[in-house]
């Protein structure tokens, strides 16, 4: 199973469009919020089912702030993260995931990617696909793959804009 994980597109979907073309086929798209009104467009361009949660900049939609999903043998908590102090650490968000019987928590908000496979709860943040804040400020996304044994593997990827012939 091949899953694309993105966050914080803020209504700027051109990089998501490029990434969808680059990584297809995929089995699931997860968007962790701050799409700023483009949620229906994101669903329309996704070539697969989508799972989405609302972020702190998403107003007037009916999407949940948090959601639990199952992928293979994993229980995954999806949230934007802004209600858990993720700008400081992952302690509170991991505690919430544990209370929800999750193995993995996926969140955004910080615009900085992170794959934390330590402790009992894995914390996954794809960074921002449109407004990155990490060093180099290159938009990022994460691919989650389940191997033949059902074990999850995560890969951080950078968006390269071919039309500008440079990394953005």
C-alpha cells in the first residue's frame, strides 16, 4: 500500500498537483489540514480515496479536527496538531494518540517535516507542501509504504519544480 501524506497547502495546490503526478499510483491521500477552502479541489484531483482533517486556518467546513483511521495493522490518529503544542515538542500529541489507542499520530501545523519513530507512538509530520519553514525552505511531503509483511516505512521527499529548473 502506498500513501501520500501532505499538510499546510494553504490553498496553493500547484505543488500537490505535481506531487500527485510524480508519485502515482497511490492508494490513499492524507491531508492534515490548512487547505484554506480548497478541500473539494484536493478531493477532485486525488486519484484515490482521501482522508482530511481541519486545521487552524480552515473555516466553514464540516471536516473533523481529529480522525482515527486504520491502515493495515496500524491505528493512526490524524490531526493538524495546533491544539497540542507541537511547535515545542511531541509529548502532548503522543499522549493524546496513546489515549486513542493509536500506534501513529500524523500532524502538520509547524511547516517543518519530522519522522519520529521513537517510543511507543510514532509521530509523522510531512511539513508544508507549499509554505515550508525548515532550513532551505523546500516544500515537503511524506510517502508511507506498507511492505509485504504489513510493516510501515516512511520517506521524506522534497518537491522539485521542473518548470523553474530549480528546487523551491
